[in-house]
């Protein structure tokens, strides 16, 4: 990402294809891990992973060989948009290959893979408890890699692309402003090391609370990535120790905090976490939401106060951080709870985290804009500065956030209508669209709710939701800009 090359008359595809080729080589190497696990358990599915790895490596090697010209070249702005979408599509397309070994057709395999790599967590697989260990590990690995990938993208690439208000965070990631670290390589290295550290800490916590080592590894990867894939059909309710639920709640929240803040803390600024306006906003919102839902459960069910608090905290944090684990079918908690969880789907975590959704900072910027407009209505001559985190917002940020919010909601509405045209009821269609674009995982209702999955949806619906998951993970505009004819004009 050294600089832009706007003077070029034609988009150069070779650097894009070369990067995708290296990415596929890495993906093929990753497939050897579940292959080794299956071989260790004497499961014949190791052959499926070896075959998939060979095919993926062959394509990756062919892309590298066909684009090697000896000279170095930089990525321009248009190439950055293309590369971002191409990387996620390639990872999903080839990450689906091992899943064919389960007997899934390619539609289901691609849906499962893109749900994994985008850390959405929606699944079409039934019978996880009896599935081979290699496949269970592969699903977790896809989410874990997707989680660290989206953190790097959100901190390094998206501010550069100036999408949906992300330029607000150029002060933390851009080479044109003050920097947390001297260069992008060091930034990516710190993110990866912290990601690994938190994952290992989560594994230890899960083992201490009674999980098997295999379950702990798989669930730690899908917890920190806020992905939500489980090794059991019952999701996290399979584990009955309340300590495991509280540990998951803590680490889901850790995954939804900005990783740049962790870097600042590790470099001698322990107060950086609470000084971050996103973190303060997210924590305050969660405390309010969990407190209200706890009281609702306490007065409307037979659950005791402590149980109501645990159920509320786990499931609300899971949805808001877009993880998607569940310890209960909150669709059975009453109409108020169903409506509340539908709204929580749209919240999201912090930017620069593994969480999806609209992101906390966009809600905060929207509130700043709305409040300023109300003050201007009351005092037309009053000058109201738009301040975020103690700094004046750049002029283009409010417009970017408003545009993103409008497109986000319009996309949910469009996908709801399209799913409804396929015969799905309103609750299923709306919650499926919202959960896919927000990368949450489970929806609402008896079909795709916390107690169900997406297996029974029509194939056309699965492809549609696959597109929605990609749109949501890549902040919508990254993909939509590719559909604009102006983008391709020279």
C-alpha cells in the first residue's frame, strides 16, 4: 500500500493476482493442520484436506508464476478496492473445498466457508457433535484467520480507502498523520502477536473451566475472532459450567475492542483502553442493555437474579460483538426480548476489532450530528462544532457516516425483500438479512434462530446471504464501488 497510481490509464491486475496467489499458498499450508489432526485421530478425511491443499497450492502457484515479471510495483487506490474483495472471495472459494468432504454440495460449502472467513458464524451443518475433528478445526481456523485479517484491513486499508467514516482513524493508522508504530509491517506484527496472546489466554481459561483441550482451542479461536462457530449443535449451551460462560463473555468483549488500543497499552499506556471513546461507549451501552434484560428475565421467568444476569450478559455481549454464540433460545424470552435482540444486531463492536456490524463509532458520530442539528434548530445562529474524542471531526466524516448508514439500512431492506420473494416469512427474512450484513450469525425465529440453522434455506437464499456477508464484512462500499461503471473508466 505504498501509494496511489492514479496516473495509470489502465488498472494493472498483476499485483492483485500475485497477492491472491500468495494468499492461496498460505491457505493451502493452513489446510495441512486439520489434515494432521485427522491423521492423528485415524480419520480418513485427512485425504480430503491434502487434496484440497494440493489444488489450492496449484492455483496459487500458477497465479504467482504467471504474474512474476521481475519488477516491483505499488498498489493504487482502484487496485486496493479490487484486492480487498478478491482476497475474501478467494479465501471463501478455496476454503470451501475441504467442506465438500462432509458431503456438502458446493453451495453449502461456500456458504459455510464465507460465513467462517467473514466471522459471521451462520452454519448449514447439522450434526456437529459427530463431525470429524479436522472439519471442526478447519471451521475454527477460517474464523480465526478472518478475524485477524479484518483487524489488519480495518486499521491499515480502510482508512486509506476513506470508506464510511473510516478516515476518522487515519490518526491511528495512516502514514499521512501521527502513527502508533513506524510502519505497517510493525503494526501488523503487533496485531498478530496480541491476537495470538489473547487466543492462548482464552484457551487456558476454557481448559480451566472444564472444556477439553480440543474444544478449548476451537472455541478460543472463534471467540477472539467474534465468529461464533462451535463444535456442538447446542453452541455454547453445551457447556454447563457458568464459569465458562463468564470467560467467554470477557473474551468476546476483548475481541470487540480496538487492537490499536491494546498496542498502546502494551507500549506503556495502561489507561488507553478506557480513554478510547469507542470502548467507553460500548461498555456503557452493554451495562445498560444487560441490566435492563436481566430485570426483564428476573420478573418474567423463573430464573434467579444471578442466572438472569449470566444469560443476559452472555447473549447480549455475543450479539452486540457479532460473535453469535448462544446459551439460550432468546427468541423464547418474550416479545420485548425478540425486539431488543433484533435492534442489538445493528450495533456492532469497535472499529479496528474483529467485530462486525455498523460499529460503535458510527452510532456515536450519528448522535453528534443529530445533537448538533437539534441545537441549530433551537438557536439558528449558533455555531456547533462536531467533536469526537476531543478532536474536531474531519469535514468529510459526518457525510461518510450518514451515507454508510443509509446504504447499510437500504441493503438490509433490499435483501429482506429478496428473501421474502423466495417464500421466507418476514421475521426470518429480516433477521437473516440483518444478521448476515452485520456478521452476527444466528437470526430470529424457529428456522434460523439460536436453536436452528440455515440448512433448510433455498440455495438461492444461501447465495444471496453469502453476498450479504461479504458486503457487511468489507464495509459495503468496498464492494459496491466495483459495480459502478465509473470505477472502470480510465
